[in-house]
């Protein structure tokens, strides 16, 4: 989602004194309490790459392979990648093109208004280890061209997961070719989506066991355009047989057209809980379609702010937002989240770029490390304060935990960093010690490219390679009477290992 003005919901929160937990007082959490929610995906932390920029990410950046591998290493599964975005709906497939992509831009860092891509585009996608979702153009209403592209992808991408037919159709207008000069509405979009599915999938010649190949949606900020609107019509029409999964897009803030963003609101735990909760109707719809019609629901594109991100997006605070937002989304019922990476060199929310790894990547690595190999998550706090506490289970055994102190601590904050004590009780019998790795940075406003690299367990990521560097630092906390107390600073998080 690059270099364009669009409508997005700017989610704001008034932070009142009632929402602030007194600091430096012990808070107690029973680690065996709370309702467990399944972790449905093996790799909940996923990546989305802007369509036109995708070849550059995998051909020109020395960091991409290792950054993806790092996430896969801690989850035990290759990182899923979605290739799509705004420029997907400006792209035309050209089977004669010898390069992966061809376009011109008005200025450096801009996104192209039109582009062509060729067969080697799919060779690059086929070299990715994780499942790959590929977007094809629907806005230009050239279904034969999109079918030709999909056929080529099937031949060249062995890890193909699904196709998306268009990007954020809720932003289409009557002047777009697909609309045929009709007013674009949710009902019209649903009708055309289903019509395309009924033409595209049979044209691919797939066997019955492989015809679930479409990722339905993908909508930006429901509810007007939503899975709630689309999914029942898919079931009624019978086109549900072609649906592999559903996708929503989500951005809690807008950086479009000069909109101001707010880092303190972004990283606030209560704000994150409230924002994710607005997607509950999507989860309920996907889960309630009846036997044989249930499909996974994912965030097919998401990040901190629309239009490539704003000043908040490259900061350590965005890393903290990312880990808490991921936990909340998975707890609600989303299988994975594809965090968008935009125009190389002009995308504040990207995790890595030309000779740099950026602070938000640390939040992705933390979240992947917490959930990798786990099968359920529990939120132990009530979501009404700045403090978040989670537990993670594997095979019915408490294995990990996470504590996030979202109290804002910027380089303009007066005084020293405050700390909060968290006492965890009812630890598994026989536990004598727990260990933890701390995610921290000088300030919530810290940026690695400005020489303020965060650390996770004392380690950081090398700018030129994305390799883990430095000696790992693991803290150990004694357990007494089944309880342990952990201190977490403002704008910090810790990952706890109970085993």
C-alpha cells in the first residue's frame, strides 16, 4: 500500500488516569487461569511484499533471505509470503517479457502507475520456501490476462498457497474498468468476485482436491466491505468450493495525505485490544458458515499505518505494537498476519531495506519466538490497562509466557525508566527457576538506522545480513512457593521460558 491517498480508520484512544496501573506495585497473575485460544497456524508471523517491489526484495537486498529464515527458524516452519498490494491491480502479465518486471516511475521511491511482469516473476516466487499467495489484477477487468498469469504461476511456484483476485476492492470506484460505470458497492463486488472465481478456477484445470485456490476478500477495514458480506454469498452460490481462505487488511492508523500518527496510542495495550476486537464479527462469520464451509481467516495485509507508514512506523514502539497486536489477533481467531513491506527505500513500516534492519523486525521475531511450536494462547490480563500478560501452551503443558509493559517511554520522557513487578503464581509443580529474554531499546522512539538498535536477549540483527549478532543474555528468576516475580520496564517486553 504505497504512495496513495486512501480512506482508513484512524483508531484513537483517550488515555485516562483510570486506565493507568500504578507503577512499582506488584501485580499478581495465575498462569494456569484464563481461557485458552488455539494457535491455528504454524507460522502466524508472515510477510506481504508489494507487487512491483517483490523482485527487488529478493534480487537486490542482501537481507531478505536471512530475515525470512530467522522467523522460520524460531517457528519451525518457513515464513508465508503474500505478493500483492496496490500495484497488483495496475499490473499486466506479459508472457514475452524477459525480465521479472518492467515499469517506470516519476521519481525515486514512487510506485508505478502501470507495470508489466513476466514468467520469471514466478520463478522468483517459486524460490521462496514458505507458502506463497499471489495477487492478480481484477481492477482492469482483463480476466483472460489474469487467467494466463495464474496458469504460469501454477507451473512455476511449487509452494503456491492461493491467488487473490484483486487488491482491496472496497477502494474501487465506478470509473475503474471492473465496475463498468456502475456504483461500486459490497453487493456488486461480491457478485463480481464470485463470477471471477467461477471462471478463473475451472480454467486452471485443477483436480477436485486442489481447486480450493482463492483467497477471498481481501478487504481493508471492514465492516462495510467484509467477509460478513461476501462469505454467505459464496456458500449460497457454491463458489465456496474454490475458497482456500479469507483475508482482511488492517491498519490501526493512517499516514495518508498528511494524516498525523500517534506512537503512544499505537503501542498502548488497551488500544490494541480494542482495535483487534472490532474484527470479531469477521471471525464469527468465518467460523459460522456450517460444516464443510469453514475456511481460515488471515490478515492478508497489515501494518502500523496506511500509505507506507508514518513517523511512528520505524520505531521500537512499532515493534512493541507488533508483538501485542499479533498475540491479540491470533487469540481472536486469525491464523496468521502478513505484515506489508512497501517500496524499497520509501516505506517506513518495512522490517528491512537497503543495508538496514529496522526496529519493528524485533517485534516480529519476538512474536514468532513466543508462538513457534505452541498450540494455544491465553491472555492473563483483563485488557483494561497498559500491562499485558500471556501464557502459551504446547500439548496441554505451560511452556512459555510473555509480559509487555506498554507504558510510554520516549526520549522526551522526564526521569528514568519506570519498572513494574509482575508476580506469576501457580507455576507447574517442581519448577525451581524460570528463564527469560528481554526485548528492550533505549526509548520507545529508538530506531536502529539512527544507531539505537533494540536488543532481544542481548542480541541484535546485523544491518547488512539480518544475521543474529552478539552474545545471548538469558535472565534467570528463582521460583519460591510456586511463584516468581519479574520486573519489566516501561516500553519493554520479556519472553518467559517455563521449561
